[in-house]
C-alpha cells in the first residue's frame, strides 16, 4: 500500500457528488438510474401544496416529463451543501416540447408545441442516513415555462372592432367566394365543425366554406348575437338557403348555430369551434321547412 493516497471525502462533498451524479444520469435520460437515488418513501413538492410521494410515483413523473421534453438537459447553476444531509441546487432546464405536458401542478394538459423552452428553478434536497434522497422541495418558474408552451392571449379588442369583424365574417359567408372566409383566419387558424377533424389554414377552411356554398347557391348567413370576453367570442348565426347544388334535394333549409372563437394577435380567428344540430340539418335537407 506504500505510495497510495486515499482521499476521504467530507460528508458535504459526498452530498454534492451524489447530486452531480444524479444530474449526469438525468442528462443521459437514464430513468432507472435516476430512480435509484430515491428512497422508497421519497417525496417531491413545489410549495403550493402539490406533492408527489413514493419512488414509483416520482419515477413515473420523470418519465412523463422526458416524454414531453425528450431532449431535456439540466444544467446546475449553483450547488451548495448546507449540512451533511442537505443541499440546495439552482438549475436551468432546456429542451424541446415534443409531447403533451401536464405542468408541475394540476394544470390542464398542454399539447406538444414543438417549441424550444428554457426555465429555471431551485431544489432543496434532503438525504436519509443511507444516502438516498428522502425529500425534494422545488421552487420552479412554472409560469415562465407555460408561457413558452402556449400562445399568448391576444389583446382584447374594443367591442366595436369585434362587431365590425363579425359583420365582415358574415358577409364573407354570403359572398359565394370561399377564399374570403379563409382570409379571415390566421395563417395557421383552424375551424372545427361539431367536433370533427380540424380544417387548418386558409385553404382548408375555404374548402369547408365551398362545400356549403356549392350545396346552397342562394345561401345567406344571418348574424345573431355576438358575445365577447377578452380574446374570445361567441358568434351566433342562421344559415338560410335552398339545396339546389349538384345532387341537391331542392329543399329549403334554415338552421342556426354558433361558433366559439379564439382571436389571434393579428386580429383574425386563430381557432373556431362551430356547432349546429346535425340531425335537424339532415332532416331539412330531405324534407325542407315550411314556408315562412
């Protein structure tokens, strides 16, 4: 043993060394290795009452996070041992939002945005006597993260502007020019009718409008109520026309519905979800309505 130098680490050094090793395994996305640092009863909380308990539950949450951000990379900004069993690490996470994400609390599921993200936080980590992590208290800029994942709300527009937009939207549907309808949607705007597949983009939305215009060459859309709240609006309408298009029944139709709009920053529709009674519509196509 002569000449061999044995370096004995201080307990605080062992604590920070374990955390650096954990960070390295996280960045390799070695989930089983990360779970091995946790005690069976380990818990994680973020300071608002949200708490996850148990190694299995924490490992499952880590798995969900790495599915949502498959290229996530964690950088320790500061790492400080406060005593042999406790350390604090300030960190930054970067990655790309490739899968659905539920956030760090009870937020609604956020679908993949394909956006690059970066957010910061700090974690107070406590170890048990065997050196396994027993408790993690994290404080995270979750609002900053979520702001990167979802579209910022469009500024509220004066009621007069929304009224003018709705009137132009009504006129576009009456124009027998489907392109005019598509132009009132944002570049990647979408239209969903009765929960069906979304038509995305001006061309696809114009195709939906064309279907109605061809079916009802004399179609008129009458504007009803317009309810506005911030960047959201509910636009009520009534379609009146005769089904004299190719293959039509020649029957008169009058059907009402409404669309729920989310307006984009450019003042056009970012998303519209439209609803009407499809059974009543089909019945009128086949049998018509009584003359008014």
